[in-house]
C-alpha cells in the first residue's frame, strides 16, 4: 500500500470521526438546551401557579373578612330599623292611653338618638358592602333628593314619621286623638311604606352577602 493510499485512509477515518463528534456535540447541545428550557418553563409554570394560588388565597381571606363583618352588621342594622318602626307603631296603637304613650315615648326617643348617632357609620358600611346606590336606600343619594318634598330614603321616611308622631304626641296631651282618625290612617300607611323599604334594603344586602359567599367558594 502506497503512502498516498495510507494518507487517504487516515483522512477518511479522521473525517468520519469528525462527523461522529459533530453529531455527538449536537446531541449534547440539544440535550443541554432541552434541560435548560425545561427548567425555565418549569420555573415559569411554578411561579405562575404560586402567584395564582397566592392571589386566590388573598382573595379568599379578603372575602372571609368582609363576610365576617357583613353578617352581624346586616343583622344589627335590621334590628335597629325594625325596632324604630315597631316603637313608631306602638305609639300610634297606644295613642288613647296617655300614660302608656308617654312611657313608650321615652323608649322611642332613645331609639331615635341611637339611630341618629349611627346613621353615618351605617351609610359608610353599606357603601363598602354593596355600593353607593344601595346606601342611598338608607340615607338618600344627593342634596337634590334630600331637598325634595317626596321622601326617597328610609331615613327620610323615619324623619317624616317622627314629625307625624310629634303631632300625635300633641294630640295625646290635648286628648284630641279620637278626632284625628283620618290623619292617623295616613300615618299608618306611611309606616307600611317604610316597612316595605326596610325589607327591600335588607333583601338587597342579603343578596350581596350571598354573592360574596358564592364568590368565596368559586374564586
């Protein structure tokens, strides 16, 4: 075998080894790239999952806190409104009994004081729970509405009822209630309207609480 043939064989062998090495290097590079990409994508997925899980947990905790405040608040508000309505009615029912009327008036006055003291706080808490439009059911929406002759909110209705009861109180003092049955019938009707408004507000707040509970279960 001549030296040229030997050289050609060596060259071919070298080139073959070179091709094999290139293929091995390419596979190694692809393998390394695969590991790197898998690690990056896995980290991104894990980070996204952790963030999503943290956001769900945060939302769940916020809703839990909101519900913990909302349920007893709505119960207390309902009790306060219905207690004032109840005593307003009791005063009218006992208009012909001066002693009982005066006794009830003292209790009624305490309830009105409690109502006025908590009015702004109750309005703010309703806004936080269900928005300004729902809070307007309690206190009204604007100065224009407040200046209207037509009572549009529960507080306006209670104020009107209080004016009516002051008239009744005056009639009780002068023993003239029995001559005012037409006016008394109007007062009773006004209280019935107030009763419906109270029911509508509590129903709206209960529905909002139910929405929050459903949102908590399905974040």
